[in-house]
C-alpha cells in the first residue's frame, strides 16, 4: 500500500513532526505491505513554501493559514496513487479558528483516512468539539494513545467506541550504549543527573524542579538538573527567551545556579536516547492534569529511565504498576523527598528503570508500526466495501437532527421572537423585527402540520399578534420594535412587507383553525393597496410567494390574481434587461436571498401556468446552481462582496437565509416537475447547515438547537439569532416534506430505475 501522511515534518522543530517521521519509518519497516513511494504533505508555519529544507519524502507543502492550499492538497492526494492517508492532528498546526481549515481537506479526500489525535480536551470549546466530531465523521479510524482518551471521545465528543483505536505512543528501537558519550560531557560527568527535555514553555512547570533543588542539593550536593531543548517557536515569537531567563534568575536566587544546566538545542532521536540512558532520573513537572499524551514521557519510559512526574493524565496511566513515581502539581517538597529517597536506595531506583524498560519493549516503533499497518488494511477494505454499496437513498433522515422548537421558544416572549442572540442566549437589547416574526409564523404552521407540535401551536398566535401590532392604519407595516414595545420606524422595508404577505398567505392556506385564517385574511386584505407600490425585486418576490399561497385557498379571487400577474411583470422584465450570453440573472449582481427570485416565478407558474415565468425560473435556477453547487456542496454567494457580472464570487460571509431560499426553490421545482434531481439539490443545500460547506463545519448547534449566524472565513458566527435558526428549521421541515416525495417516487417507479437515477 502507498500512504500519504498529513502532518508537520522535520526539519521543523515540532514534537508532532518527529512523531510523524518516526511513524513513517516504523510503518515502512513492513516492506512487503508498504510502498517506498509513500509521501508526506507537510504543514509550514509561515507563507514561505521554502521555509524548510525537507527530505525527498515531502512531496507537497501547505502554508498553515492559506485556505486554498488545503484544497489543492486534497486534489493532489486524490490524483496520486495512494491507497490511504494518515493525519496527525493537533489544533495548533492547522489554520483558521482552532485549525478548522483542515476540515475542507479531509472532506474532499477520496481515500480512506486514519487520524491520530494528539490532544483531546476535557472541556473543549464549541469549535474544538465540533472539529473533533467532524474529523471523526470523515475518518475510517481515530487513533488515540491512552485509555483516558478513549473515554473522553465516547463520553464528551460522542464518537462511537468501535471507531476508536488505542495505539500507545511509539518509542525508539534502541539499546543503551556501553560507551555513552553523554556521560563524559561536562553536565553529566561525575554528577547525579536529573533530566528534562522538550520544547520549553511555561506550562512545562520547570520552576517546580528548580524550587526543589535546594532541598535535594542539601543531601546530594553533586546533583545537576539538565534541561535539554529549545524554547517553543510560538513562545519565541511572543516573548523571546523571557521564560528561560526567569528560570536562571530563580536558580540564582535559590543559590542553585551551579546545579542547573541548559542545553539549548534540538537533538536527534539517537542523541536524545543517549541523554535518557545517561541520566539518573527523568522529571516531567507539568502544571496541570490536562495532558492526554506526552511523547517525552513515552520516550523516557522506552529508554528505561526512572521517571518522576506530576499526575497528568498520561503519566497516571504510563507510570502505573511501579513504572515511575508521581508527585502533586507544584509540590516541591514531595518531589525533593522522592529524588532523595531514590538516590539513597539504589535498589528502588534500579527497579523503576527495569520496570520502565520492560514495558517500553512493546512500545518500540517496529511493533507500533505493524499495528498501524493492520489498521490501514482494515480502513482500505472498509472503503472498498462502502463503494460497492450503492443502495442509498437521497435524503438520509438518520443524519438529520430531531426536530426541536427549544431555541425558538427560548427566543420568544409574549411580544414576539427576539431578533438576535449572544451565542444561544436571547439579546433583548436588540428588540424585535417583523421579518423574523413572519418567518416564525411560517415555521409554527409547518411544525404543527408535520409534527403536531403543541409548542408551535402555542407560539403561533404570538407571532400573528406581533404582525397585527406592526400594521399601520393604512395597511402597511412597521418593522422594528424595541424590547419596551416602542416603534422604531414609521414604515418597514419592502422586504419585510413581502415576507409578511408570504406569512399571511401561508397561514390563510394552512391555518389550523378558522379564527386564525379570518384574522390573517383581515390583515392581508388591508395590505393589498400597497402591492402596486413595490419596486424592489425581493420585496416583489416575497409578496408573490405569499399571493401564490393565498390563491391556493382562494382560486377565484380575480383581484388578487390580477395583482399577482402584475407583480410578475417587473421580475420578468428585470431578467430580460440583464440577461446576456454568460449572465442569466435578474440584476447586474447576485446579492442576498437570491433564490427567492426564481422561486417567485415558479410560484407564479404553478398558479397561472405562465410559460415565460417557468422558463425564466428554470434558466435562472440552473445559472445559480452552476455558481453555487458546482463543487459538490453549497457555496452560496457571500455577503462580503456579492457576485457581480464578470467578477469573482465572494465566498464569505455565507448566510442561513440564502440556504433556506435555495431549499425552498428546489422543493418547489420538484413539486412542479417531479424531476428527482431537484430533491438531490434541495438536500445538498440543506446539508450546508450540517457541515457540507466550504469549511466543512456545521452551523446547527446540537446543544442549543439553534443555528449559527453565518459562515465566516475562520469558522462559524457563534451567535444564534432568530433569522438563522428559523431558516434552519424551516429548511429542515421542507426537507422532510421532500423525503415524503422521494418515498412516493420510489413507490411509483421501478426500484432499479430509481437507484440508477439517484446515482446519476
């Protein structure tokens, strides 16, 4: 098999780079199973692709903060002859918020992926939790290095146990030299040596050992504490050698400066092994328990060192059964007592070393490499089996969250639905708007129709009452209302007017009782004189969608039919005015809520059978599909720049209402044509909410049942206002309607033909 490794790589000074280099060699020991043509996709921590002089196995480089490099890397891997990929994961080595840029890469991979998690947090942020869950979704296997990590993934991250593989951290396949050159070095010769190695930063707790030195030196004046390693590059960038200098200053204050040696270099694995086998005791004095894996600790045990450590998670596991000694965080007295005890009792010291050495034998890289070969074989076999299983339906209801009005209810009080939220908490300072209450009314109707939700039925009159409160005496509508119920405008926008007519028309056609229908009809009739004043295309489109619903319930209302046909004229004329050979759109640019324009003409055709409306709707819809779905997932026009004729489409910020409009548009297209391709496109758009987007990160929040307020260059806008959450749940319920259509299609057509059509 040929393998692509995605990771940092030497000569970059990084523990994960070293791990990946060792893993590549360890897997390569099995020459009968693994191709020598395996290669590395390396992560650079700057914009300079020539930053490091990599060895020949590095065949592709990614600039950490360059989003496009990740996409190009996926294409490179897919077009190469690799059979599988291994990815080393640590939040800090990938770009974007918490390394989110890696998700588009792995989502595009057409090869089975095995991911090794080096950091698994007990209290992850929302984005950290989301990223690990998404990595698990795209990975055939998740590899961790400790039992506690397995528990965290299942209980905190919700990853299935059968997807997780425990493989302990590998260690060098070396033996102690009879003539170890390190023992003759100045820091070691004639000394009792305490030793720590690794990239230096404040979380390593090195001051704890220095503070214990006076008590140790009092009984063992020939002790030398040797710290091997360079300062972490991130620390160097932010504060230089401030931490190292503070340690030297501390040693001087405690009068143990002669018992402290810094060796400021990054050594080879063989040299490191010499240091570990030359020291008397190895110490890891980390400051807190949140260390799920420590490569330095594994190396020390593998070398047969006597290890003394604080009880962080990995140390608790690896040093059990008398393979090391533990002391509490920052407990300098206990550390000093353990060191003095072991120096005084050679048998205890020798026993620790012997136990560590024996355990380390099964951790050696050749053994670890063979376990990885077996995991890769299984991943490749599983991938081939999945490709052969073509019996898939378009909409997967099991992949959709269960319907919930929890966040909608949280945002709603006795006035209406609050516009905005800070994260998942209502932001009352921003008050209410007509747009959101109109959308909320539509959702309440849909929810009651499809789920018989009592919550929806209870909330429906609140939204209807808000609409009535915002209607002016002349039938027009205000939009904004403060939390103290003070009007904030005299007349709302045409968009808010149109959305309100949409909601009222939808209620008239789908009311759960006559009282609501009659109430809505009264508000609707009062607003009719304002239809002719509409000038803006989206206000017109929203209004037309409302009129189409009204006319389904009142097909003989000739006056409203006339208004409907009249409104369609400027929409069709705008298309003719702007359409040319390569631009099939209603304006010189595509902005927001774009899908409403073809959706309105589809609604017009459905009622009037106007062929021109139908042709324009399909043609403009196809144009939009080519712009937004061409990459196999929804990439809606971004609000930060739009898409001008002849220009480049803005990718971000992507908004939930844009996605909802596209879901509704494709649903309407299927409803009219019964062409299954529109069900596929509808579901593809819906999946944008669940992570099938340019960043491969979900906007739907399973905890709050809300939806993030947009997709931004570095991640999700974590605020969960009414507009986005309503857009998600309306889309959700429309897709469930689409699922009913799909089932009906299957019942009415030959099953083999349906499968063929779905696959095509």
